[in-house]
């Protein structure tokens, strides 16, 4: 279904995500007031991605540094390493092993690595490194998941505002008040989890399974937006299908998707078709309501 993206919604999204100033927003439009200049958007987005990558790199380096220092501190405390010894990393480990070997009296060179003290030390060190590696990997994974979820929700927010505008909501004339109300809708949508399936968005429950309606069907993204929006907004009533404003142009064939539903389940299934135009949805709904 072709959707017209509202320029104001895009402008609001870019101001929020890319931190555009009023002067930079003005540069997006030509003299006719049309949204045509996207060079600044591409530049700002590239700068945003570069900043995210730098933060990830810096955090990864800090995690590894903190992990190494934590292991070294544990080794020094456990084996009472002389504070004057300034070795770090592998050199510190070698120093401890050599010290322990020197304390083993009468051991043959070939039997040193078989000594229980040496084996115990090596095993403890290996376990400490593995545990720290896992801790660092878990923290990195959690951070990457957080960034991916944030980026996905930016897409969710943009597409949700498009769906919302298609519902013809009644908004205050004051742009700031209207934007504040839209922010409430966005905050409600943020309470759910989502995943992207091709070009579609799947609404998830807390356990990661698709959100379903009372009939066991997956809730479409459009219906999810509408359901949340209906809690806060009223919508402009569409003209009856037989009114002049809703009559198709002369020679336009009727939509094959607009028909009387067989029953309630058929009605729900038809309305979940995301390829329906707003006019087709209204037509199906009118047929179902009149049947009752």
C-alpha cells in the first residue's frame, strides 16, 4: 500500500534524531516550500553513526582494560606479589609461575609442570581469564542489543507516525501541543517489543512471541498503532461511500478486496490485510456494520 509520508512528521523525526537547528531545518526546503535538500540529512546521519561507532570502540577498549586489571589484581592478592613488581599481563603471570617453581624444592625440570601447585596455578589463571572474557562478551552483547533496539525503534516511530496520520486524527492547531500529544503515543508504543520481518514490523509480547488478538491472529502493526491511538485521540469521520467525496473517478473499477465478510473471523482476517488502502478498509467496515 502506497503511503504518503507527512513532511512535518519527517521534520520532527530529524530534529529529534539528528539534532537539527531551526536554520538547518530551513535549508531542507526550496523556495517553493518543498522538501528537496537531503544532503544535510545524509551528512548529519553519517556523523551520528560515526559517533556511535566511536562510543562502541571506546567502551570495548575500556571493558578489556578493566577486565585485565581485575585479573591482575586478583593474582597479586592471591599470590602475595611484591608491590615493587610492576609487571602486568602475561609477564606478571610468568613471574608468579617462576616464583612458585622456585619454591618447589628438589623438583626435576621435567616434572615441574606436573607439580600440583603449578597445575593448580595454571588452571586458576585460565578459569579467571575465561570468566572475565565471558563477562566482557556479555556486556558487549548487551550494549549491541541496546543500540540495535534503539535504532529499530527509530524506524518504528517513523512508520507509526505515518500510520497515525493516515487515521486522520483530530489534533490541536498549536503545533507544539500536537507534537506533545504525538509523543504520548510514541511512549505507549515504546512499551512493546518489536522485530523486523522484511519490510513489515512484528509486534511482540514480553516473552518475545507475536502479540495476538482475541481470535488468535497476530496483531498487525497498523492495528497496533490504531489501538493505542484510539485511547488518546478522536478521528475525523469519513464521508459515506455514496457521498460525492467518496465516489471513485468515472471508469474506475471497484476494488476486488471490498466485499461483505462471511463472518466475524473473516472480517478480522480481511482487516488485517496490510495492503488495503484506507478507502478499502472503510468500505469493508461499512459493509460489516450495515450487515449487523
